[in-house]
C-alpha cells in the first residue's frame, strides 16, 4: 500500500499563487508516475499534471504555462506550484501515484480562487 498526504491548499485571489505538496509513504518502491488531478463541483476528475521518476512532465492545456510540477525522489514528494490562478482553477486537488497496475490517491486538498 501507498499512502499519500497532500498539503498546501487554501483560498487565494485571482492572479495569486499557491503551492501544493504530496508526500508518499509505505510501499513506495516502483512508483513511476506521480501527478495531480482536480475535481470541481459537478464535474469529473481531470488530470492537471504528471511527472515520471525521470522528471518527464505533462500538463493539461488549461494549466500549461501557469502550473509547474516537480518531484524530489529523495523525499518521495511531488509538488505543484500554481501561478496566475483563475477562479476556474477552484477544485479539490488530488495527488496520485501509479505503481505497476495500481493508482493510489490522496485525500484531496481544497483550492479556492476568488474573483
């Protein structure tokens, strides 16, 4: 089992910045891809960004150029720096870690962007 604990959500005004972090623990060997997803009220969960152990990244078009995902393999932690936040970025943000055929999820952290 892999446990993921997110931190760093909160309330910010449009145009502001927030940073999220997610620490993995437990059976963490063979975790390759880690990432962030988000779910807004009434909407499906969507991918925000992913990063492999080798630091290859992908971003949703809606956040490219504003969000940056990074990873510290020595700390088993993945980060998401969010800049130029917009009200439409408001959602619960979930950390995810993929190990072989299984994806593990964190409990989620709320990000609210006021206009």
